[in-house]
C-alpha cells in the first residue's frame, strides 16, 4: 500500500506540474529554457553510440531528448506515465516513424518490454521520482530488458534541491550517487546456459552546464 501511495503522490505531482507543457514547467526552473540549449548537447555527448540501434527512453516527457534520440536510433520507445505529456511528445515528434510512444508507469507490472531487446536505456530525471524499493525493482527490470553489451544511462538530481520553481510540496528523492551505483551493481542475470552477466560502471560525473551556470554540482 505504501508503494501504491507513493506512485499516486508522484503522479498527482506531475499532473499538477504538467498543466503548462513548457520546458520551464517540465524542468521546474524559470531559467531552464536557456540552460537547456547548453545542457542537452552535453548530456547527449555522454551516450555511447546508438546509431541504428534499439533505444528505450524512460520518463520521456514532452520530448526534449526524444527528438535527438530518434534521429540516430533504429527504433525508439518513448515512455512517460502522464497522458497529456506523452501526447505532447507525440504531437511534436510523431513524424519520426521509428518512434513508438507509450503512456505507462515504469513500475507497473503491466508494462511489457521484451527481455534482451534494448541496446540503450536512457532516462533523464526519473529515478529520483521513485521510492528506494521501486528503484531497485526498476533497475532489475532494466537489466532484463537490456541486450548483453548494452548500456543504461541515467541522469539524476542528487544531494539536495537547488531549483527556483515554487511548489506546494516536493516528493523528490535527492539521493547520493553511491546509492544508485550500489543498486545497479547488485543487478545480474543468468541466461539459459547458466552464464551470469552483470553491469559495470562506465562513468559518473556532474553536468558541467549546471556547474558553470548555476554553481550546481548536484546533477550527476
């Protein structure tokens, strides 16, 4: 029941903050539109090559990264759990024929993604809106969805809040990066032949655009 309550709180939070489908509203900061121009290319530059490969974008939002990913991916699933948000994404990026838009909660058991079907899983500000238990379960699901040799990229807001958006309440979980490192390092799968596979950490860094523009080292 606690987990269900958590998801209801998070969904209501984003329904409230997605009434205005602008970059500033979705990124919860009045100056994000300008920062986006510098931050988005930096985030994308950290990704491994995904040209003509299968990509899963979790928490796709209004499509700030969907457009960029669609231009190189062979196939892209853009997923978000707020209906009007993913509809806005489809309205903007629906002309990309290699993109499938899905309204679904990444924590839902009804979400069906085929095992070993994805080369790259991408998420930007997703895990901080999940409970600790849900992060662990979603990490396990990600590993199952991933092909051997594939990559998981996630960017989160860590440590503490430093945005200027006014809000009645804030259910965000500002964790230390080591929490995520520990969770994902514990994930492994065993194939039908008994071979065991696990994740290895490729890299972890803070987003330079936030350091330069906002003296904010919390974006990792």
